């Protein structure tokens, strides 16, 4: 139940980034509708790793398809906080 609340908080933090968010246990999958938002996420992901919120990014960016990222979540609260802090559109 609490994980559903955290997932909704994450989706809310990303609401202006045009993406879908799926959570599978500790693995998160985010698919962005456009390259700009995917570039934003990939660009700050290293910061998220340094802050120990996530690890093991697997970007999936084939030509002519939306950018998708699969990664492990170590600290969902910290990830949500970092996304809110780094929101730049």
C-alpha cells in the first residue's frame, strides 16, 4: 500500500515530463514521450546515483521510439526529492 503512495508521488513529481512510470518490485521503468525529457532524465541520473537513490541505469533509446530507462530504486523517497529539486523545463 505504501509503495503505491510512493509511486503516485513519483508520478506527480514527473507530471510535466510526459512519461509513463511503471514499478516492478525495486525496478523502475520510465518511458518518456520525447527525447528532450529523456535527455533531461539521463543527464541527471548520475547525480541520483551519487545521492544513493538509484543504481544500474539501462537506457533503451532505439531510433524513432520513445526513450525508456530501467533502473533499480534504492531509496524512493530520495528519488522523489531529487526529481523535485532538479525539475527544470
